[in-house]
């Protein structure tokens, strides 16, 4: 088995086995374990437990997942569309409840829903409906790869060879289907000999930066240095960072963004030291129906992720209160630009985001 994590598909569909195939990211970097998902519970658990994570990858997993379930439902309902669609809608809502903050989850599921309803309106057979659902799920994955490459090209225009880049959490290939969002400029630069020096925040409490970003960048031969979250100010003050690239899970209409907890701290520090702060976001994460970051629902995770998940013994006193939000909201005033597959949005974001969405 290859030891290079980039040799594996983050999310895939096994048509013969009718299953969703993922890398179990909770096992990384110690072990590369491929998992097959067959049931709604397994797919929901994989998303909630972060076996598959990252907004784009979650969307692809959900699209493949609802297709896999649709195949099962068609057999169970014996071609009765009304019974089939009732179960389809139930399973769609169930999968959508796994992670409330990442808009790509609902975005992908709604795309699959629209395909299903339109096919029925056009009086397609059940087998044709399933074929259309499969094509749409595969299209969502193919689009993700193209989107990430385009984000990479736009992001690469913002930096120069030899620059130092800091990133937070994992918005890399493991969070998408290829290239990543925040890491796309890094990977394209690596292919073209830019020689970037990358600093990866460890990203407490789930350590996606340490376990995933550092792992995949190191596997790709990138000059990457792992730092604790509270070291970002020091490396910026020393002048080692020329730009910050982060991903995001949702962009509000005014340009506020929700991303992994700690992102807003990095943005504030970057503002203090005059380092440009770039958010890499596919237009599928832009939610014009959410006016500001105040309206974004922030998922709260179990306290055990903070107190004992990565320790042989609990590292906090028993019974202590724990606040464990999965995301925070970075104010648009701290953001230099939002890099999308259709171009770069700058302030005022209320106008620039609308223009970019019109191109999608």
C-alpha cells in the first residue's frame, strides 16, 4: 500500500458495491484506513465524527451518500415514486443534520433533490431517475476538482516565489477531492517551483493542521513547518509570513466567514502585523441568505474533544465546564480578499460577492 496520502481519493463512489468510499481521517496520520459506507447511519456518523470533513468533501460525500441510499430505497419501494420520494426527503434531511455550519452539505443535498424532482416531473422512469442522480453526484465531485484548481490559480496571483504562507486547520486535498482550497495555491506553486515556506497551525482541539495539513503537505514535498496555534503571532512578527490562506465553511452576504475555531484569532494577528489574510471559498459556500456572521449557526462539539481525546489520561479536572465551538466567525473587516473559482472578491463584499455568484 502506498504511503503517500495524496495517492488516495478523499471521497469516491463504488458503483459495483453501491457504497461511499472514504479515507477515515480520524485515523490519520498514523494509519491510512479506507472505509465503505452503506447505510444512512454510517454516512451520518462519518460526517459528524469527522471521518470525512472539509466543506467540499462533505458535500461530495453527501451527494454520493444520498445516491447510494436512493438505490436501496428504489428496491425497497418497488418502483413506487411517491413512497420512494418520501423516504428520499427523510434521508436527505437526516444527512443534512450531521453538520449545521458547513453550507456545502445542504447545497449538495438540495442539488440532488432538485434532480430527483425534475426527473419525476419529466416522467422519467425510476431507473432513469437513479441514473440522473448518479450523474449529478459525479458532476459535483468533478466540479469540486475544477473549482479548487481555479481557486489555486487566482490565489497564486496574490503571492510570489519564496513567500512564507500560514494556514489554519485543513483546507487541503483531504478536505476536497483534489488540491484543496486554501492549499490549492501551495500545490500549484509546488508544481511550478515556487518554493513556498508554509507554516501550519496545529489547530486545537482536533489538530487538523497537525494530523492532516502537515501530513499531506509533507507528503507532497512542500517545505512545511508545524506550529502551535499560539505561535502565529511570533512567526508573523518575525516577518516569516507574507500571506495567510484559510478555507471556510460558510460566507455571509457581508463577507463575514465561518471557519474552524481559531481562524478569527489568526485574522486579527495578521491585521496587527500587516499580513494579507485571504479566504479561499468556492462559490457554493457563499450564502447570500445569511446577512452577516451573526446569523450563522455555530456547531458545538463534545467536551471530551478538549479534555481527553488526544491524551492517555484526561488532562483537565473531572467535571470542569468546557466550551467547544467547532467554528468561529471572522469579521469581514479583517479579510483582505475572498478567493473563489470565478475571481477575487474585495470590499465591499456585499457587492463583489453578488457579482461573482452571478458568474456561477
